[in-house]
C-alpha cells in the first residue's frame, strides 16, 4: 500500500491522502498503522500519534482534532 510519492508531499497532503484511505470507524492506533504503511513522514506520524485514544467515525472527526491541535490548514 506504500505510495512512493507521499514522503515528498506537504504534511497536509500526506494527512489527507492517508485519511482518504482509511476504513472508518477507526481508532488512533489504526490511523497510525495505516499512515506508517503508507510511508508518511515522521512528523505526520507524530501528529497522528498525538491524537486522543478514541474511535474516529469519519475523516471530519480526525481533521477537526488535527486542525485544533496543529493550527489552520488541515482539511479534507
């Protein structure tokens, strides 16, 4: 599933690419696993790993928290 283009993308693009690949609902650990398999940067992995331990119903649930924790610019 690794996408060779992902590490060269901006953090926002890496996150949106991964979040579109996820089968929801998913928990934080699942998100981190999918991102790791996709080959995202360590910075993106750290952002996802910093999310609260909970289940995420959809992409909006994740981007809302990422946006509030890491500033504007993250959106699907």
